[in-house]
């Protein structure tokens, strides 16, 4: 997108650090993701899906959970996609899943620490070069939106 640069940071930085870094350059933070939010793919092995949705939603560690198609899963199975708060660790979430009979963990997805930063249009590549010089920056690049031609 014109005027936007996506920057991925090392895991050691937090949202306050990222916001301060962006402010030093007098740029605009469009979106910052640095709360250690993570997601689980959960397979329903037996029982009623709604019971598992309700049970998971009752735990304060769960931000949200819903039923979704899992492209890496067994097409004969039902899958849930659960978002967990960054204030709990992955082991807590795994223990929760293992404590519920009839479901099983399939995959963990950890959100990267990143920021979408507004920069002057036409200067995107210059800012990418600047950001990439910092050791706490994993990657800086243009944000691409892929579309499929019909």
C-alpha cells in the first residue's frame, strides 16, 4: 500500500518500545501487534462442537474461539480456532485443551511483533532501508495485498 511499511521486530521488544521507536521518527503507527497473542488449531475428536465452544469461551485466557475450516486438517473432522491472551503462556493453553475430553491440539500460531507504519508516499524504500539498520528489526518491507486474477 502506498505510504505504508511493515516492520517485524525481535521478540524482546514490546508495544511501548515499538511506539517510542516510531515516534522518534515522527511517523504514524497504523497498527502495532506486540501483545504475544497466540492461536491454536483444535480438532474436535468427538462430541458436540457447541459444548466445546462454550467451555473454551468460559476460560478468561481465551479471547475468542470459533469453528473454521483448517486446510491442513482432516476434511472429515471439525476444527476450532482459538485466540489466547498474551498474558498467559502456551503451556497453560495446552493444559486447558488437554483437560477437555473430546478435543485435541493440532497447531500453535504465534503472532509476530510487528508494526504497520505510515511513511510519506514515495519514500517507502528509503524508510525500509533505515528500519533494517536496527538490530531489533527482523524485517522491513512493503505490505503487499495479493489478489487472484480471474
